[in-house]
């Protein structure tokens, strides 16, 4: 169980890094998974990782993703 958590956190970190490098930090700047060039593994996990109230990666109603930066 511990190993799977590490894998999920690693994938989440990769996704966040890709979104931040593209400037996808708000709803207005959100990008699709294709634009972010998610790997197959990232595509497989994104629905699990994104969208929850306390999620680091957010999902828009139209299926785009962003990683908000809070100040």
C-alpha cells in the first residue's frame, strides 16, 4: 500500500510540473491533457488525482486541467 502511494504522489508531481511549465495556473489558463502532453500513465491517473476539493490538480467543467498557485 505504501508503494502505491509513492507512485501516485510521483505521478501527481509530474503532472503538476507539466501544468506549471505551461502556465496553467488558473481556470482561464487551463489546458487539455493533450496540450500538456501527459504520458499514458499520467492519463490513466488524472481522473483519480484531479478535481477533488483538496486536490492539488484541478479540473474544469470542460475537462481541462490546472495547478493553482495560492499567494
